[in-house]
């Protein structure tokens, strides 16, 4: 079952195992400069609010209520990252789509798991996902852009602005495999940094476009595809609403825009590198690597420069490593 718990998506599979619980958070963050340089991981600035689509169905697009799920508000060109938390390190295979595009392979979205190429991430091996997997050890940041303007990964790869938002499917590990691994399982650091049916036709739907380059590895499945319980899965649609219309739809004021990467760095606050010496990074997707970033496509379209996009030099970069049993 899937529940909304304090602005977290909580995927729970009591029919598989009492420990089979995966929580997914959507973290606000700095938009890193989109300047062809590779940056460290920016911080989490707090969770985006998640709202049930059904609670405001009469004010939202009909496609949103058809799919159900939740929605969150984002400003244009705002960034986010996904934070995966598993209960007592119960492993999950997680598929993520931006619109109808697989965020790991760049292929068309499907509900199937594949290991050639791997089209999913594994928690807790993968604690975070900040963007599209473009090459080994490098992603392009998830950045919100309006549908219909050609910026999103979905539009660049399919030529259509059809879906927007995100889809997430979670598959728990088979209970028998988990029980066999339990005595030797890894325990990962819990990083919490800040660490009538009339509908409004003017609601601005948003999708995710590739932003700046960031150092982040997408890790190979350390267990193998056969361990995942394909008979039990749960899917959620996560729609993205323009923050400036959030108050119109919900009656609640949106959060203020996050600080720029430059302001954050000038304040002497830390950036992060995550390093796991025991995990193997995927090679990345040539399809995703071939997409234009928001800044690059803006230049092609003759648009004004992306604001707050000057290069920066982070002064403090903290290295984070997974904490495993036996490290203490």
C-alpha cells in the first residue's frame, strides 16, 4: 500500500515482510550552475509539500485526477532531488520516470525491471537521486520547466509534451532473500541535512528538464535482478504545479524561492560528495547525455540567459560515506 506521511511517500508491503517499507522524500535544493562544469552535491533545503490530487480535483487538470497520486509546487527552473529511506535497510528496486522517460536509461517508460541496461536504482545502496544519469559518475540535475516549451527530457526525446511530472514504482526484495541477507546487511547513514467537474484550464503543468552537471554515481544492483518481488509493487504519479499557482489551487502560500548557489556558497555553507568504495557505478545513458540542458537550449531558442547561472567555486565540500556494520 501507499500512504502520504508527513510529506513523504511511504511504500509499505506488509504482505511481503513487516520490514518492507520505503519512504521517498522530494527535497528542495540549490540549482547548480548550468555551465558545463561538474559540481558537488548541493544540500537539502527541506521537503516539498505533497498534496493528494483528489483533495483539489475540481481545480486541477483532468489527466491528474485520472492518474491520481500527489502533486508538489515548484518554481520555474527550481531543482529537486529524491531521498530514499528504507526501514532497517530493507532493499528496494525503484524505477523513476520523468514524464514517460526513464531517468536512468533515457528509454521509453515501462513498468518492467531490466538489467541490460539496468533501468532502476537500488535503495539503500542509492541513497539519493538528483538527476538524469548521463555518464559514469555524472548526472544532470532535475530542473522544473513548463510543459510545451521544449525543455523537458520527455519533449526532447519524444517531441511531445504529454505527461510531465514524475512516476515512481517500488519493488521490494523477496522476503526469503531478505531474511538470508539480514545478518550481513549494510546499514546506511541517515542523512537529514537541514540537512461540478469544471477544471482550471490555466494550471501550469511542469516537467523535469536536464540542468547542470553534478558528480553523482548511479549504482549497479549489488543483488541481481532475480531477488526483486515482481508480484508486489506500488506506483505513484507525482505531478508538478507551478508554485505561483499553488495558492490559487490550494489556498496556501508556497515557500519562498531557494537561495542561489552563489549566495549559498558565499555564506560559507557546505556542499557534499558521496563516496561508496564498494559499489559499482553504471556507465550512464547516451540518450540522456545527448539532451540539451536548460541553459544550452535557452541559447538555441534565443531566450535571455538563465538567471543566477554564474560559475561558482564551493569552498567547503564534505565527503559522506556509507556507514556499515563493523565500522564502529
